[in-house]
């Protein structure tokens, strides 16, 4: 039963060098000369949870805004530098961080460093860029949320699951807040969070460590510290004491059931156990929920269980799309029955071994690309203060026992700790309205 040990031992160790510049910028370097590619990335420890509740959406807005250019990069030229060099670039925002990266031929390392130093040192924040990106964000919201079936699920869950914590709004935030914000407010956000002491520069790929350090010094040493504490939310969400239920009518064909349970912050032992439990429940076609609800009972078209992990306590989400002719009540009952099974009985040794193998495979896969390594190193440093977890985090999973899986299921996946949403087609709302009219008459 210890087959995982041999394959885990074969996973190559990720060697890295890390240090701080005098201005507080943390640097992590991983040298891998197997292919002539380098990933240059900067993680800013700012996400939607750092926003003013009356100015939500700033972190995501800046993800877009900071491609506008700088004092030395003309508007619209940022991407052209990358594509002309044969590279790609992108960025993403979460409730906890904003992450920018370039993947370049390794002889273009300095290009990536220059672009990121420009973004950090003197990005162009003016009325033209702000107005342009307001429209971009509006269109993104229309496409991804307003006009996307089930696109509002996260928004609807968060505003019910959280009462005081800033996780209560989605990363995209409020368009109204962005419309009402002044240019000075955007500039102040930049000066507060886009400072070297709030950033991690993580580089992985075909580099020479000594040469890379010299290039980093050339582009980043002269950037000044922000000089004031970076604000972090301290509010703690109180425990939920009773189940919250609601119905959402959406432009959908298949009804859905969403269950969101409060869970501990990422990095805690229970969060690792819940992560593993999600593999038991919905990790592939041989998982419990898929076999039972999709294959055998045919109650669900899709079913998933996954941790929406966060730096502060997050949510464990169980989601199912009902098959044609199946009611949301039937589907919810089936989902709950599968949860009850892992609460009442230990999973078998055989199933446990299979899950461990899946966890290991996923772990190795994360480090299979240079950008994956760069991102993992930055995440581990920022969230846990230990980039070395890139080599040892698997050990935390392997310490989890079958009893731990049963225990966390019993502790967290309980009704009083959850929000339940029934997503129904708008046609159902119309039928309900018609029925009420007839009853009133």
C-alpha cells in the first residue's frame, strides 16, 4: 500500500534561491536550463479583500489598468513588446492577490524585468486609461456573469455566506463603485499596494542565477519603498449558526443545487483534509458523487465538490446540475446522502490509496511548467512564508488519514454551517407567478 512513496520520491526537487532587495521586494529564482524559456512573474499581495467596501472591484480593475502603459511604454504597446519577442503574458486576480506574468524566450529575460519594473515604478494612471478599462470591465461582467448561465452563482453565494468579512463581494466588484471612483482614488490604491514591499518577483526557467541577480538589481533597485504599512483586513467572520436557504431564478435550462459550507483557511491541516475529501466525492468519473448521481441514479448531469480556498477562512462548495426531469429537491437529497456516507463510514483502504495517488499526480502536474513553478513559489512564500513548501506540501497530504476525512466531513459539512441555493429557470418563476394569481383570484 506504499506505492505512492516510490513515485513521490521520483518527483524532481525544485531548487531555488530567494532574497530581498533593500526596498523590500522579495525575489525567488529557479534555474532550469532544459528548455530556452523563462517565466517572469510578480505577485502583489492585494486582492478584493483589501478593498474599501464602497469601492469594490479595484484590485481586478488594476489587473486591466496596468496593461495601459507607463511613462516609458506608450498606451497599447505593453502586449506588443511581448508578442514581438515571441512571448505571451497574462494576469489574474483573486480575493487575496493579483498576479502578472510573461513567458518569454530566455534571451528576453531583461524585457520581462523592464516591463514589470515599469508596472511597479510608474504605471500610467490617467483619465483616458481609467475610462477605457471601465468599459472593458463592464463588458467582462456582462459576458462572464450577467449573460452567462449560472454566472451569478459565486456572487449569490458570497453575499449570503459572509456578513462582515470582505469576501462577501466577488472579485469583479461593483461597476457602480468603479464609476463613482475618482482618479485620485485609483492613484492612491496604486501607491498603497503596488509597492515593492508588497510584491514577490518569481522567475523560473533558463537563467543564470548570478546574471539574473544583476539584471534584477538594474531594473528594481531604484524603485522606492511605499513607506507606509500595507493595510490588511482584520475582521473575523462570525460562525454561522443556522442554514441559509434561498431560490435564484436565472436564464438557465437545467436547475442547479449549490451548497456552500464554511471551511478553515488554506494551509491548515483541516483544509488539506477537505481538499482530499473533494477528490473522494468528485475527483473524476470513478468518484463517489459521479458514480452515484450521474451514472447510477442519473439525478445529475454534472456534480462537483471543491474547496474555494482562501487566505482567510473560505468555502467548501458542492454543486450539482439536475438531469432533465429531476427536481432540485431530489438532487439535493442525493448530494446530501453522499456526504452522509463519508460522515458515517470510513472510506476503504483501496479507495483511500486511489485518492492519494490522484493527489500526488495533481501535485506533480502543478510543477510541470516554468510558469507553474514560478507561481507556486510565489504563492507559498506569500501565503505561508515558506517557498520551500513547493517540495514538501505533498507530505502534508500524506499525513491525512481516513479518520481525518470522516472527521472533517462531520465537523464542517453540516446543515447549520451552509448556504443552500436552488437555481431555477426563469420560466419556473413565471409559472409560480401565474399560480399565485389564480390562487388570489
